[in-house]
C-alpha cells in the first residue's frame, strides 16, 4: 500500500521546510548582505593616570564595543607621553589591526602614528588632541570640543555673577586641559588664576588649593578639570573656610551625587564611555566595511554638555551602573 502522509504530518514537514529555508536565507544574507565582524585586534593607548575613574568609563565603552564587534581589545596606558609613544610602537610590532589613542601631547605621537600608517594600521584618536589629530595623521577623532567647553564654562560663570575664578590644572602641557582653562579665561569677564598641581598626588592637590584659597579670599569660584579633583576641591574649600563655589569638567558617580546634593554646581560632560565605544566601533567598521566617520575631515563630537540639578537625575541612573 503506498505511503500517505496525514494532514498533520504534512503541515509539520512544510513548517520544517519553511524554518530551514528561513535559516538558510538568513545565513546567506549574513554572509553576502550584512556586515560580518571578522575577528580583529585593537590596541587602545591612553594617558590614564592610575586611579582616575574617568578611564574606567572609557574602558567600559571600549570593552562593550569589542564584545559586540568580535574585537580582541588590548588596553595600555601611561601618563608619560614618551611611554605612550613606546606603547604605540609595541602595538605596531605586534601587528594589531587597529590602534585607538589619546593625543594629550600630540608632538610626542607624530612619529609612531606615521609608522602605523606606513604599516597599514589605521589609527583613530579620541579624548585629547582635537586641534591636532589630522596633523598627527589619525584617521578619525572622537571627543569634546574643549575650546567650546571652556568658552561655555566661562560664559556660565558670567551668568551667575562670579568675579574671581581659580582654574586648577592637574597636568601642565596637556592640550585638552590647557585649552579648557585658556578658553574659560578668554570668555570669563572676571579674574582667572591658573593653579598647576600634580594630579598624581591628591594630598598635594588639596593642600595647594587650600593654600591658594587661604591666600586670596576674593576667589569665589574653583574650577577643576576632572571629577576627582572637584571632590578634593570641595574638601579644600571647607578646610580653608572659603566661600568659593566649585564646578568641574567631567563627571563620575561621586560628582553626580554631589550635584544632586547641591554641593557641586555643575559638571561639563564629554561622555567618556561613548568615546571609548566609538573608537573601537570605528576601527571595526573600517576593517570590516571600509566605513569612516566624519568624512575623514570632521571630528565626531561627544560633548560638551552641562550636567546640573535640572537634568542630573537623567544621568544618575547610568552613573550608578558605571557608564556615565
């Protein structure tokens, strides 16, 4: 007797064929029509000062982009520009597929960036060096416009009636930091004093700010260029018995909480998580699909934006989880 399928069995076979066909079609489309993330290795080199949680946010963004794009991430850091250049050279010697780096002191990085280019290793810059990345030879840049950030900070000081600002710079010669204070000084109608401190020595930072505030009771605004220094400045203000207010560039969980509590006036956010994420994402897209951001000519801005009591609640939930 010839074999005959029941209606239920026929329906099951048809459904299975549909599933198989769909899976096959999806697989083929992935292979021919979608961007496939081939395994690559990316070296990320920064000027991180050990213990600064800002770089935890950068690294978290880079790690998340790496996981998404089948990237092996090798993260290296050193506050010394000469050592940063050496780390880049090491990455070139290791024949990585791409390099993401910061340009805190661009002149020290020109030679190795050119060497990477000569070895067909794409380089993207982020966080520091917005005015220099093209001249250095980087393919793309992701970060905040520090000149705009400093200008807007100075204008905001004008709007609240500040008269005498103290801008605390934790690393002399670091281009982003110098630009912040320099642009602020140009925009601010009051007096601006620069105070250089060693950012690697927090007790010294606090002592230096305290001493300056005790020497000059006219200072009514302390400006710091990193969230950890803002928290130190708040302690210095109390120790000096000063009436000065404190505002800062950059955020972290503690700074967000201080804004919520009304202790810190505001922070200028440059979205470090996003900088790390985009730097890796850009290299993955370039290697796998030839994509570039900014048309090879324009920086991709991640800031500046102000975080204050009017909008801090929107940021706080992400600061708690370590991404803002």
